[in-house]
């Protein structure tokens, strides 16, 4: 899947979270933030690849980055 915007990246991470079975409250706890702060974190406009990788590491997912 080609992801070209920060919003698409956040959506892909949300899908990975759903598929993983991990609860968002668990992920928020691992990040050291509240559940509400996690929701804000996921919806921020500048959601980055670093943000995504932090979450994906918690849910035991791996990514591949290809820069064109």
C-alpha cells in the first residue's frame, strides 16, 4: 500500500491496531500518555513516520519504508 499523506499514515496505523487486537488504552499506557492524549496524538495533522513506528513497535508490527 502506498501512503502519501500523514492522514493516510495514521489511518494505516489505526488499521494495524485493530488487526493486532491490542487495546488503545494499552498502547497509550506504553507511550506514557492518557487514552484521550493518544486519541489526540493519532489525529494530529503532522502524524509522522516516527510516531507510527513507536506505535507499531508496541503492537509487534514491522514496516518497510520505500522512498521514491
